């Protein structure tokens, strides 16, 4: 049983202003796995004040000082990989291999990318008689979700540090353990007092106190579109910058000349990863209509290979994060059946032999129409929809017929065609044939958000741009 009763503020582990706590339930066992102090507006005030005091010195720090800190963090982070992985498994049910591997390594990827970018980043340049200067924006409120908790903290904290900002982090109340270990790592690495602060708590309490705080200059938020809208509204009166990384319903277009079986199979596996709780998950697979039967055969087999079970064991996927999420996913699966989609694999109810824990059957629907609820709503569970298209133009039309625009995927052998399709998808990042790049921008069009993270693009949100005219 974990107990985290202190917050990290001004370089110290301090008691919360009030004595309330909240429980964290392990979604695989449905048992309480730990107790965490519940923050309040008073803790946010204290953390923001510490960040404000630390800002002038950190903003004035030079590139080398920031690089040194980031490299010390890398060392400390690497020493604590096992602790981070265990925290993730307990709080949100990621299987050990995924938690200790992919989840934790994404954080390292963001850190090493931040170091590479910082080594060369141009903070000042001369254009004629004008000096263009990029200044740190100030005190940042970082609000993160539970689904890839560590990498989504990493992708904010490291660029914020690299650009000379100070910050208050509020991890999700459903995944506070990894946030706490993360703060220990920064403390071990010797982050200067007040530069990084951690307050735990929920959205209505700590999240709203941060987004409405008069002395916070930027809110960088990752989470649901619903919360993103509330945060932007709450931040508006203070004219804060708000960067939002929100939900998605990403298309995965399998072109006719793609290695069909391989790509349909991979598409199923990628959708199921992390129990489908990935903002950029390829949740709408688009295949040529005349090959729907073929796709169904491959998808059924691929789904059958996705083992579900105890995240401490070697199953491919664990549970979804909570009872509420389990109920939501069940209702959406039922909705898919009711609306007439063809159930190819999975369905409602728990997988055989798993009576306890929020486990969901890897589920695939085919013959899905894009106006069905399961094609429109972000399910955030291991549920894939397969839709048919009649031409490449039709595929692009379906791909873009969504209120979201976070990611897209295109598979095809003719690269000219794959490229042209990728360019027509209205989303912040589109991968051709499974390409992956830590330095590519990541973020949303439409209701998937605004602002960009990853690589040098992730620096921009944390910077003010100033023109100094007559600087010659
Ligand atoms: P959520 O919006 O419920 O919570 C996210 C964070 O916001 C939590 O820390 C929560 O406490 C806080 N919060 C909630 N309401 C708030 C409010 N009114 N004011 C201030 N803070 C508030 O999201 P979640 O359920 O934790 O995460 C799942 C969502 O996140 C999905 O929609 C997913 O697509 C999205 N997501 C997006 C990305 C991306 O990069 N675009 C990445 C991962 C997850």
C-alpha cells in the first residue's frame, strides 16, 4: 500500500494545506493500492508563489546550466525505471512489459530529444536591424491525464525546463504514483528550488485552481476535450496562453496495394495497445469495401491473439483504468451492436476467467458506418471499428469526417499515393507505413486541441517571442 502525503514545493517535501486524502484503486484487483494527499487552492497558491520566486533566476540560466540539469535528470530517471514501471502498473494497469518498456522509454525519448533540441535551439537571432528574442513565458501549470502518465508529464516538463520556465505539475488523480516518483527523480537530480513543483489532486479542486490562478502564465493541458474546454474558459479571464492536447478518433487508411494482412493485423494490435487508451489510437480502420471480408478474417485472428489479464503477468493488455471507464466502454460496445455494426471479435462482458478487475474483451466491429456512435466517439478502450471505402477520395472524406484531428495513419506500397493521402488528412500528425519520429510535431487540429508538443515544436508553447527593433 503506497502512501504519498507530501507535495514537492520550493525544493521541499511539504505537508498539504488540508489533511484530506484520496484513494487510488488498482484497476486489475479493484483494491485500494494507495492513499495520496488531496491538494487544494492553498497548495496551488504556495506552489505558484514558489515557481514565481524561482522564475527570474531560472529564466536567466544559460544553456549549459539547463543541459546539465537535464542530463542529471536522465541519469536519475534511468536509475528509477523499475520504480516508475511499478507505479504505472499499479495505478493504471499497464502490463509490466509495456510499463517498464514502452511507457517509461517514451519519457526517455522525450528527454533525450529535448537535450538534442536544446543544444542547438536558437533563442535569439538578428533579422536586419531587429533582434528576435524567445523568452520563457513564465510560470506554467501542467495538467496531465492517466493513460500514458509518464510520457505525457515528460513531454511537458522537459521542454518547460529547457526553455527557462518554472512550473507546477498536477498529474491525474487516477495516476498520481508515477507523478510522485517523477518528482523524486527531479529532486534527486537537484532541480533548483521552486523551478519544478508538484501538487496532487483532482480537476475541480487543484486543476481549476491552477487554470484560474492569476499568477500562472500558461496552462499546458493534456486530457479530454470536455476538460480542455473548461480549462480554456477558466483561463480566459487572466488572458493565459492555453495549450491543449485533447481527444482523437484517428483514421488508419489501408490502401489497396498495402500488404493487406500485415497492415490489418498491425492495426488491430496498435489499437489494443494500452487497452485502447491512447489519444492517437488508430480507432477507425478504413479498408476497400470489396475487401471487407478479407479484413474481417485477419482482424478476427489478430484480436484472438491479444491476451488480456493480470498486468503483473505476461498478457498483452491489462484492464482499463477504472470502473467508470469500464462501464463507458461496455455501453459503447452495446451501442455498436444496437446500431447494426458487425461484431467480429470480443463484445460486452468480461473476458472468460476474469471476474475481478476492469478487463474488457479486445473488440472489433466491421461494416461500421461513419455516422455510428462507435465511429464518432472516442471510446478509450480496446475497441476497433473497421469501415469500408469505395475510392481513395472516399477514404480521405471519411477520414476527415470527424470532429477530431489528432493523428492519422496510411499504409500503402505506392509511396506517391500514400504521401498524397497523408497530406490530405486534416490531423496534426500522420504516419506513413508506421513511421515514428520523436522530433516530429504532435498535436491536434479541430477539437483535438491546439499547440504542438514533441521536439523543437514542443518548445514554442513555452516561449514568448519578442522583437527588439533598432538593435544594431
Ligand atoms: P480528463 O480530462 O478527465 O483529465 C485530465 C486531467 O485534467 C486530469 O489531471 C484531471 O484531474 C484534470 N481535469 C479534469 N477536469 C478539469 C477541469 N475542469 N479543470 C482543470 N483540470 C481538470 O482526461 P483523462 O480521462 O485523464 O484522459 C483521457 C483523455 O485524454 C482522452 O480524451 C484522451 O484522448 C486525452 N489524451 C490526449 C492526448 C494528446 O496528446 N492529445 C494524450 C493522452 C490523452
